[in-house]
C-alpha cells in the first residue's frame, strides 16, 4: 500500500520539533508547525530563516530555494490545523499525559489514512498506541538532536503497528537523507538504550567524587574519540530529560545501571537542568548558550614545574610489545633518554625496529624530518635485562596484563632501581596497589594508563593508590604534560575512568543482540549515526579482542558486584569457541585472513 507523505504536521516547536520541521521543509514537504505558544512558533520561524540564510551564504542553496523552503513552513496554534496532514509527528514534552492528550485530540481531527508518529525517546509507543482510536497507524519516529545534522532515525513499531505505516515512514526517512533503523518498542530503543546507561554511570562516577567533571569528559573524548564528554552531553540533552529516560528504562529492566544517579534528581529538582537553564554539571554564560564560564569547580590552569615534583631525565620502559614500543617512542620524541628492556636483547631490538618503522612513516607523511627521527632513535637504548634500569628516574612497566607477572617485575624493579625513582604500571584493569605492595616503596608506585596506539592517543589516566605520595603524583602529571599527553586523575579501582564506562556499554550492546532486539549492523549504525561514536560497539569489540573485553568485564563485575556488569553469555561463548575478533579472523563478524 503506497502512502505518499507530502503534507506533514509537527506538533511541538521546541528545539527538536523545529529541527524536524526544517529537515522536512528543506526536503520539499509541506510542513504544518503547531504549538500552543505563539512565542515558540515565532522562534521556530526565525530559526528556519536564520539556518537557510546561512545555507545561502555557504552556497549550499540558492536564494530562490530559500524562499521556497520558507514558504513551505506554516505555523498554527490549534491542532485542528493537522486535519490535512498525511503524517503527524508529535514532539511535545516527555510525559504520557501530554502525549496522550495530543493523540486523543488527533483521533478526531486527522484523516483515517493519516499516520501518527511520536518522537518519544523514553516512553512506550505501545501504550500511546493502545490509547488511540486507530493503534495500527501509530508508531515512533525518533530523530536525534540536532535533527538537521544527525543522520539516524529510529523507526519504532509496536505489536499493533501496521506494516504499511512502517514502510511509509521508512521511505520518508530515506528521502530526507536519513538512515532509518527499525527497532522494537522498549525504553531508549537502541541508541538511547545504550547511551543513557553510559551517561548515568558517568554521573554516578562524578557524584562519588571519583574524578572531576573535566577529567571524566576529557577521558571519554580522548580515550574513545567521542565528540563530547558524558557530563557535557547530559547538559546538552537536559538533565531532566535524562532522568525521565532512565526512569523509564529502569522501570522495565530493573537493572541498577539504569537506576538514575541521585545527582540527576537533585540537579533536576533544583532547576539546574543543563544548557537550557544556564547551569547543570557545568555553568554557562546564560540559558541556551554553549559558552562555559568558570565556577567554583573549574580547575586552575597549571603553570610551569610543579612544586614538590622529582626531576625526570631518563626513562626505562619494560616490555617488547606494541604498547611498550609505543610508549618508548613517545618519551624519546619528547627528548627523554629511554632504556627499552625486554626478556632478551633480541626482543628489545625487535621492539626498537618497530619504533624505526613508526618514525619512518611519520617522515614519509611529513610529520617529522629525517633528522629528528634519527635523533629520536638515538635516544633509545635496547637492553635484555632490567639491570639497565639502575639509573633511570622513571620506570614504566608495559608487560602482559597478568598480575603475577607484573608483581614479579615490580619486585625486581624494587631491587634494581635507585632510591627516588618513580615506578609506574600501564595496567588497564588490574589493581595498581597490588603492584605497589610487591615493593618496599609503595609510595613511589603509580599507574600511567596509556591508550593504544600510544604515539597517537593523547590520554593518560594517572592512577594513584592510597599509598602513592603527592610528590610522585605531581611528578607523573608533569611528565605526562611534557610528553604532550593529557593527564586525567583517578584513584585505584577497576576500569579507572574509560574502561569503567566503556565496557558496560559494550556489554549492554551484546545483551541487545542476545535478546534479538536489534541486529549487529543496526546497533553499530545507531551508535555511529546517533551517538557520534567513531566505531559501533561490535566493530570496537572485534578490534579490542573479545578475550580482552571478557577479562575486563570480569574484573569490573568482581570489583563492583553489580549483576548488571556480569559478562553477557554470548561474549563468553564466543571466547570459548576461539572467536576473538579480528586477530583470529572471526568475532562478532568474520574477517578475511591476511
């Protein structure tokens, strides 16, 4: 059944409704904008005028196309204006009462063939449909903010929705230049279902004073390549909106990871709902602006050498793998003399040859001169024994992620390294204090969690234990800045910042597939297009390695004892079958063998 959707009504002209109206008008649809507030309607018109004017300036459209687009958008204050619409998209406030009131009124206004779509991202489409006189024509059409820029549209069908209605809005989404993803009716759908659990965990991490808001946001941007940190994103979305979504998710899942962090309730009830209020996790220059202004929590800019830090001139890196060679390269580039020690001189030489290739690529790409590359290599001395660490000022361990191996290495460093040397572990999941306790100087031990590939990734998580001295902490922060990395502070608990937030999100994506809620491809597309992630969760899992991911999930579950953190059975089954991701040729997907 072909249902042409030429005339479309948008009910609710807030930020999202205005954005949807713009997308529709630009795509040649007749748009009926409806809002009980004349001010909101006027603002929507001015917004479309401004955005199309910018498009003309940038030569994306002509002045004639602009005039035509503006003529397609008409605003009204009465729902009766929707009578001629082929499709009505409701984008009013996120409450059943408000939406049901609109749906009941529309039943007596729109034609029998018209489709009614809700823009909810948290409420049950089925419940809204059941209250309608024609539930078969009700579905969800979830755009993402800002609607003109974001490609993803989730098409949400209930058990009552007629297939032809789904087909019609899916075709419309494609004609609008969007990527439609078909999903079933559950709170959060795909993108928000994964995103809001992660945002909630970040809020709880901040509330527990585990890390500062700036460090949490910087960690996720630099460590995962995300366009925004979680707390800044909560401010953009609206803290009250996030709380509503999480409440709906928790009411269905009963998963503690979805239970809204108390700080979300506190901020919401205080009216500190984010950018729209001028204050949320951060403070803004005014309501509705993105300009940050300093407040009591804003860190003071660091200046020069930190008082009480130790001098570091020479660095020892223990290990021969990709991470060890990458870290050695980073220090050598920054002008430090580096001893690269492995279990044999041959392994150390192999690690240095890896650095040689890396530097050659930089020269070929014009990022470095051949002379600088040669000078960098000259600073690296390969060695087959840790005895060569006797005079280093900083020893960085980058061996296998096995606690017993690391403890043995730290016991050796304790005997070999001079008094006052800083001893650092690059562990991503093991307790730093367990390494410290293997020495007679736990105050000198700290975590420096680099991210792979170390030469490219800017983030270093600086992990201090309850025994780490202030002097050592200051030294490592200073050194991290000198090697042109961004240090973020966190204390010694499983996952630190990035992995503690990233891996529960990945685990929840696997659970979605286990429950046959959505496909691998749709989930990956949803998170890339709707969340701005550089990789979908299953792409990332296959790159990281399913065995590595399972090990981190187990560590998180063991430390926090939260049932929601238990590794998804599908992940365990794939690892048991030897399907570990790209490195074995098969993980969640199959890959061509090299």
